[in-house]
C-alpha cells in the first residue's frame, strides 16, 4: 500500500475514533444530565409533598390517645388533599409500612425502594449530612415497555415512642426522557457520520496535496536513475517535504556536476593519451633517424658514442614525458606538476639538440636567444614539450626561419611561415581543430599540439598569446605568471 493511502487511512481511522469517542462521551454526559434532572425534579416534588404532609400531620396528630384507624384516615385525607392535582403528571403512593393506603399508579414502587425507614434513620443520625440523598432514595424501573422514576421517603416521629409513620412514594413516567436520549443518540450518529465523512474527504485531499511533491520526487529520482540529470523539483513552502525536495535538488546538482566532471575527465584523458602519441612523434623520428644511421652508416667511435648518447637521452626524455603526460591525466585529482624556478638556458639545453636536428633535416634556420639570467616557474620537460610543439607547428606552416627568444616578458617563438587566418586564431587551441591545409604543409596531424600546450601552460598558471598575419608568419609568446 502506498504511503499516501496509509496516511489517509490512518488519519481517517484516528479521526473517526476521536469523533466517536467525543460523541459517546457527550451522549453519556447529556443522558446523565437528563436523567439526573428528572430525578432531582422528582425528589424536589416529593420533598414539597412530604414537607407539607408532615407539617400538617404533626399538628393534627397531637393526641397520643388517637387510634390507629383515625390516624390512618387522617393521613389518607391529608395525602389526598395534597396529591389531588399533579402538574408534572406524577403518581403518588402512601403506605403505613404494612399496607398500601393510597395508590393511583399502575406499579407498586415498594420492591424498588425497600427499607425506607432504615435509610431515614441512617440519614437522620448523620449530622454531617442530614439531608443526604439516601433520605430521598430513588430508582428507575421498567414496566410494560415504559420507564418509571420512583422516589421514596419515610415520614414519621422518632423518639422514645413512635406517634405515627408513613412511607410516601412518587412515581413518574420518564419514558420521554429515554426516548429523547435515543433520539439524541441518533442525531449524534448522524453528526458523527457526517463529520467523519467530511473529515475523511478533507484529510484525503490534504494528504494527497501534501504528498504530491513525493510523487514528483519519485519521478525525478527515476529520471535521475535513467540518466536524465537536468530534472529538478519545484520547491513550494518551507516544510519538511520542501526541505527534502531541496536536498534532492542539491543531490541532483552534485550528481550532474560529478557526471559532467567524469565526462570531462574522460574526454581530457582521451585527449592527453592522443596528445602523448602526438608528442612522441618528433623525438621518435630523431631516434629512428639515429638508429638507422647506426645500422647503415659506418661511423667513428666518437660519432657512434654521440649517436647512442643522443638516443639514450631522447629515450629518457620520452620516458619522462610519458610519465608527465600520465600525470597530467591525473591532475584532475589535484596533483600539480613539479614547478620550480628554472633558468631559460636550462630549457634551451633540453630542446636544442632535438630541434636543431629536426631543423637541419627540414632545411630550416633555427636561432636561440635570451637575455641574461632569465628565470621562469616551470617544469622543464613539460615546457620543453610546449616549445617542441610550437616548433613543429612553425615547420608545418612552411617556415624558413624559426627564432626562439626569451626575455622578462616570456618566451617568444616566431616564424616566417604562411601565418594563420585572423578568423581562426581563436580556434587553433581547440582540441582536434586544424587550420586549412592550404596554410600547412603537414598532412595527418591530429590538431592536439596547441591544445596540449594550452593545458600544460594552464597548469603553470601561464598562457599563450598568438599573433599572426597571413603570408607574414606567426609569433607565439608564452607568458608566465609572475
């Protein structure tokens, strides 16, 4: 069962139980008040009758020599005088303790209220409450399908001798009171049923409106699981469900950011792996050239040592470069390159022989120049890779002269090649982007050289500034962060 249905059912059940209990308590309280009201009214009426009857009998029966027959006749006369008219419709019974002297009621109340004299004596002897309820005992009896209230009282003189004694009863039909309670119960049932129905409908609507964001949360969670990371929940209000929706949106943002980061990292690693292959091209060409020379040309021992030393040096540089390129792949995890302030002369020493050999093979004039004591924060192998890439691009542009010059402003690589169209200067650093072949003599390039240069310089907090003019060459300056 869905949580919405559970909450609705649970709330309706609890509400129904509360309403029914309230109605039952109200009905019991109201019924008790009605019955107590009828009883108190009967007792009050019997008190008036008893007091009047007792007062007149106390005056009339003053002769101790009066016979019992006379006393009974007098009591019956006085009793009839006071009970001849009953506004409340009550019936009255008079008994002398042995026999019923007067009864205009269809029932005999004496079995319902036995021992009136004993109750009277106990109440009379209790100084704390001489007018306690047990002096006026009452009972409700059912006869012939109707309910009758019976109230009794013992009336007599207590002392050394008993002058007279009588039991007076009042019987009133209170069936209408019980019928009213039954009708009231029926109304309570209707009111309870209507209230439960209205509350149930209200609860159902409120629960569904309140839980509606959870449905949206479920749909968005399903969409998120299916790879749709752009869906978000509209936040309304400031309750717990709104906070849950806000937390879900934050989670979706974090997942989306993480997925984008993973995709970017994967693309970056793909780029760097392709760039590694690209970077191995120039030194591998030189190594292959020297190895073929060793295999095919007879060299002096000194030349052989120089060739082997060059091959060894280039292989070591390739090894360092590959390691550093793999480090670039993992730079997304926060591992920075080993940047130290290095003299430009040391950078020149790292690339001079490789670039000179490549320039001689391509019949290009290469010059190095620097101001004295120029230092930059750099990783030599990585910046060497940048210079090799810039040299390689100048060769592809058909340059006849390439100059590398360092000054306090940075390192400038300038050529006299075909140049780059102005509209494409901003695009050349994009991965896999290549200038139209009419501006380049190279075929089969990957378009990763300058993208790799920009990535390496980004890790150095440096940047490339490219200036070019078609037919007049290109100047690329490496600007380091001071």
